[in-house]
C-alpha cells in the first residue's frame, strides 16, 4: 500500500477536554474533506492509519487501532469513529520521545507493507526531556521513518521553529502551524493532504499563512475559504 500513518494526539495536562475535542473533531472533519478523502481514494493500495494518545513517559494509549482505507466510504466511516474516540489519558507531562516510541511500536503491528511510513505528531508545547527526544528521533530516522509535526502555537510562541529544528526529519518532512486549537482542523487538513498525496508545498518565511494553506487545498475546498477571505477584506 502507499502509506502507514500514525497520528499522535497530545493529551498532556496542558490540553483540556475542550481542546482535546477540537483535535478529535478537527481530524474527523479533515478526513471528510474532499481534498483528504480524495487523496486516500487515489492512493495505490490504500492508506493504513492508527491513532495514539501521548503525554508522560508512562502515559501513552492506543486511540484507534489500525484501519486500511481505500475509498470515500471507508474514509467517511472512519471519520465517524474518530469523532467518537474517547480521551484515554487524563493528563501528564510532555514527553515527546514517549509518543514517538509508542508510535514506533505501532508500526511493528501495521497491516501489510507500505511504500512510506510516517509519524504525524501534534502538540502545543516543548518536550520535558530534550535529550531523550533527540535520541529517539535519531533512531527512528535511521529506520527510514518520516516524522512530521503539527505545532499548536499558544504560549510561548515559537513551537513551529522548535519542531523544525529538533523534531521533524526524513524525506520531505514538514511542520504545519495552527495558531491555536480552534485552527487545528484546517491545519490538519493541509497536513493529511500533503502526507497522503505525497505532494509538497513550500513554507517559506515570506509566504503568508493563507498562501501556504490555499496551496494545499482542492478547488472544491477553496470556494468557501476564498469567499470568507474576500468578506474579511
């Protein structure tokens, strides 16, 4: 198949239940979008996805086990499961290396074989154990695993650059930024589309956030966005 994709939710103490729901709902809606569901339908052999929840060293949990998606119907049904997924960890620290290690364990039981293996880690803070994160990252990159990230910028800002410098890696690795949890849905839609389709877009400092986001979406998805942007101007 085309892709093994592990989505890693941040459920540390800095993420309250409302913010967890915004993550969960955001992924479900991103999966239902025409751009993402279409990319899944076009993927040779399908796409396998699993979701994990992570926080402290001893607090990781399987959110949803592996499922292989082939078409629009598969993806719509899976989006419903994601929307109903409970929070399995009540809080804890921000041990990014533990989330990476748990996601790596999931690849050991992934269905079939895939041309690409990708971790998609979402978080709103820096790790509590920097050296362990670097060590784990290096080991996984040597295995050919791509690590991408979604930075939820809150306080302090600068998480996007931190993830670029110290977390992401592998072929065409990238970071997508959500300005806050309410921005998570659109950021995840862009991220999933890039990961599943294999298309890659520039995220240069001189490009506005809107330009980068518009570049990743299908024409059908752009219609309401463009209308909203014109009204804001």
